[in-house]
């Protein structure tokens, strides 16, 4: 007899398979001490497990580089840095050599010690790093016990687990996992964002999953509604196959939109740009008819390496991106390191009390003049091959933009002295700090365009970490204050004739497209995988009707009212 329960749909798609249950990692090893004669061997065993975990992360990063959204590689890099953290590595070695603990018990003791430190922190962002610590400890212990850290032989199976890390999603999919059901997690987490990019069905917050699903059960998962059916019956299977046929027809219909304009029913063209970080992303954006690259992430050149990329290396990457778009503009976001994106070259500051509010984005670039000037010269050289724009992250005040423009002009002058005739590229600001959004009228005459980074803007405005499961219901772009701030920024751009795009997660959520159009948005920038679906949604919208209803949207007093507006707009 079938059993049905629900979580939250986080990545759309329907899947049918046998369950592979992965219980929460438990490291409950009793106190174990080793004789003096075994200390060196035990220390070597631990070092071997650490190195195996490092090699696993290196191999995974090489496999994923250029193939996925930036989110996956960021978390792989973060976990790799944790594996080299002296606080972890040196302490483990000391526990074995000084206390004569077994490697397993030393791992547990240090895990408990660091977990206590994280739990005692007042800062929600830093407390959320406890999940990363747990994933790393799990990898080390798996190698220490000579177990595979991820399930093998999972082709055609559905992983049922407590939570899933962004860094393991692609690996699971490569092993054949067709869907994931997790007891924890949030639809707005990094894992959910990556799952959507991979088109891997994901249901999160299914609190009953581990108690009601057994290893080997047949499970049907709907990543859109969040419904999970255990041991589906004949009616369930009919519904599944009907949905399969429907989804196949929709995919064929979407493919026909590759060469169609992104134009509303009343004839208004909407610009759809792509977010990219690699040649593969650029090629896909070009093939799908993107109007350009609205955000090219440059920091991937700096991550997971010990030496800074020189000007020529950066230039070749930027030039290839420009050539790949064949005359369509490419917007390069300058180095966006800091917070959870730490490099290994020493640029990012260690041990910041609150890295989410620390030296990151443009603040980091202005701190390292030579690094920033090198990047700007490389971008200026690439501008000789096609239209280029420069986007500055984490802007909080006008003075930062003025400083960057001065440095950009100087970089262009340096390139011209070498005989390369280029103009100063248009300069834009990412609006992701509430102060920049509120004070946008002080920025509009200092920039040529703006791009709203809704992921950070929503977090900072609501004081909610989107990866904190306990606060999942509070993190929502459908907060009335968020919509009013978006309308304020978009309106300021329109009044000043400054193009405004949204490049955060909101841009890729087709359900929110009518809302953003009603607020006045005319440019979107999103992962290439979502371009065709967004184009279809825009072609079904009548802009005149949405604009007429904008006032009612901005008068909404709570999320429920906004949800009702959306339902009416799409009915």
C-alpha cells in the first residue's frame, strides 16, 4: 500500500527509483588510546585519510571546473581549505602524539571541540559553517574507516538523507542518483540552487523521510510539489508516466524557442542575459540566444591555487569569452572574493570576526592595488575583441565607484600605450548592499548600468542566512520590503535612463518573472539552463496588464498577499 507525505519542492522534476537511505553521519567512538609503539603508525593513518580526502576534493574540482554553476566549486574550495586548517590538522596530530588517542577518537574529540566553538558563536553566518565542518569530518572518517564517503552503485536510485552538501551533488548525479529527498535543507540553499542547475529533482524539509523510507523501497519524487510517494500504486504510476510524456512535450516546445525573441504578448522586448564562468557556459548562452553575458564570474581564476593568475592568463580567458559571444556584450564582474569564497593565495583575510560583513568584493580589490590593476588591464585588452562591460560587486557607496572608474581609465590608458585601441568600457555597480539600494540616486550618475544581486540583498536586508534551516521560512524575496526596495532601484534606473538587470536567484525563478516585469525590470541575467523556460514565460505575459497591477503589488502587506497577486497574474 502506498504512503504519501510532503516536503518542500526545491528542484523541479519527477523521478522514480529505489531508495538508498543514508543515515546522518554519527561519529560516536568511545575513548581509545594506543600504546607508544603505535603512535607513529596512528598519526600516519590519520595523515593518509586527510590526504585521501584532499585528493578527493581536488579530483572533484577538476571534474567540475567549467561544467557547473560557481556554487559547487565555491563549496569544494571551502571544504579543501578546511582540510588544510591548522586548527584542525595540527590539533589532530597533537591529540595522537601527546594524548596517545587513536586516530578515530582524536577525530571525534576535535570534532566535538570545534563544534562547541561554532555553537557558542552569536553570528548566524559563522554558526552555519558547522555543516561544512560536519561534511569534512565525515569525509575524513570515511577514509579512515576505509569506507566510501558517498554511496556506490546508486544508478537509478533516489538518495534519502538528512542533508546534502553542494559539493557532492554533481558527484551523486554522475553516479546515477536520479533524485534526492532530504529531511533538512531549504529551497533557497546553495544545494537547492545547484540542484536546479543540474536539473536534479530535490525535495527538502521532508522531516518524515528517514523514519518512513527504508533502503530498497520504491519511491516516486515530485521535485516541484515536494510530494514523496513510497511504494506507489497503479494510479500513482499512471500519473508518473503521464507527467513524463507532458515533460517531454514541454522540452520539445522549449527547444523551438532557441531562435525566438524574448518578447511579451504586447510586443515589448525583454533582454535575457546569461550568468557564466567558463567557455562552456558562454557557448551554451550563445546557442540558446542569450542577449549577452550579464555576469561573468572572474574569481574562479583565483580559487584553489597558491599563485595569483598573471595578466596574460586572465586576458586569454576574458578574450575567449568575448569571442564566444560573437559581438554580444560580456559583463565581467571584478574579483568577488571574501565571505564564503576564500582563496589560497592569501588575498582574503583570515580570521575575520564577521566575514559576511568583512573585506570582500570591491573592498578587497581596492585593498590590493596591483591585483586589481592587473585584472582591469586584462579586461581592457579583451575589449579589443568585442563589447565588454565591467561590473563591481559589493558596492556600498559612491566613492567606491569613483575610485574604480579612475583605476579603469588608468588601465585603459596603459593598454593604449601598447598600441591597443580600446575605449573605456561601461562601468556598473552590483546593488546587493541595502545602503546602495536605498541610496541608489547617489549612484546613478556615477555608473553606466546596475545589476541587482538579489541573493545577498535579500540576506542583508532581512538579516537571514538562506542556508540556515532554522530560518528558512524567514528568507524570502517575497517580503514586501524587498519588493519595495527592488521597485525603488529599478525606478531610479528608469528615471535616470540607466539599464538595470537582476542577476540573482530571483531572475532564474520563472514563477517570479511576472512580478519583476510589473516592477519595471526589462533585463534578466540567469544560468543558461533557465533561459528557454524564462523566454517562454515572458512570451506568455502581457506587460500592459502587469504594469497596471503594479500598484496593488506594492501595497501588499505580507507574503500571502504577494502570493495571491502572483497567482492572479499567472492564471
